[in-house]
C-alpha cells in the first residue's frame, strides 16, 4: 500500500501543487508587471506615444502629438504628487523618505522586474521580496484607512498580492519554472544517490 502511494499519489500531488503555484505566479507576476511597465512608461515620458483615438476624429486640425505629450506630462506629475503625499500608517508627519519621484520610480522598477521574474519562475523567492515590500508599503500608506472593523483591507488587490508573494516566498515556484529546471520541487536541491560501497 505504501509503495503504491509513493509511486502513484506523491508524483500527482507534486504536479498538482506545481500547477497551483504556477497559477499563483501568473496571477501575481502579470498583476505586477503590467502596471509596473505602465508606471515606467509614464515616468520616462513614453506614454506620449500612446494613441488618442478620439483626437483626430473630433478635430482633424488638432495637434494630437502635443496633446499626447501634455497628457503624459500631466499623468506623470499626478503620479509623482500621489507618491509624494503618501504617509505611513495615516500619520501626517510620517512621510515616505526619498520624495515622490524616487518612490514612484522604485515602485515601478520593483513591480516590473519582480513581476517578470515571478512569471518565469526565475529566482522566485528573491523576486518575491520586492513584491512583498511594495505591497506592504502600499497597504501601510495608500490603503491604511481600509484597516477597520469591517476588514475592508481584505478587498484590496495589494493585500491579495501581498499574500501571494508571501506564499511564493515560503514555498517557491514549483517544478514548472526556470528554478524548477535546476532544483527538484522548485526550491530544494536535487539529492544525488550515493554509489553503493563495494564489498571487499
């Protein structure tokens, strides 16, 4: 009975866990990488290249390129101002160090970089650390008012991502990952069988 369980149930269980971890990685990784890329695009002014579909339609004589540049600068200024106004734990004097532009850039880079690494399952436990940091700061600043008796914080996407990042940091990415190609079980080093000792 035990032999059957080892040969049939355990491999299936390992693959089932790996599929669950893969779904968690894709949810968290894409959820971080897409907004992270958008933040970087806004910060670097590349959002000025985004199309304005109603511009030419509403006014063929309008300078749509100027409008795109102006809208991109405005969006970037709004985001920087938002990060500049963040306060820890709702305390008006506890401002995040570094200023709005630096914090916006750090959040964007960490989201984009960690998101891509988590999707690929590349150094997943290390990539989960900046994801945990970004989401923890988001919950402690922008979403701090959701910590109340109605448990509104459980409805926040940042809280969900924080939990997913903690799970991946604890359990690794599973075998269906780049990490899994190098290790067995997505985290533990593969054990090599010792050659039998020759009898003299």
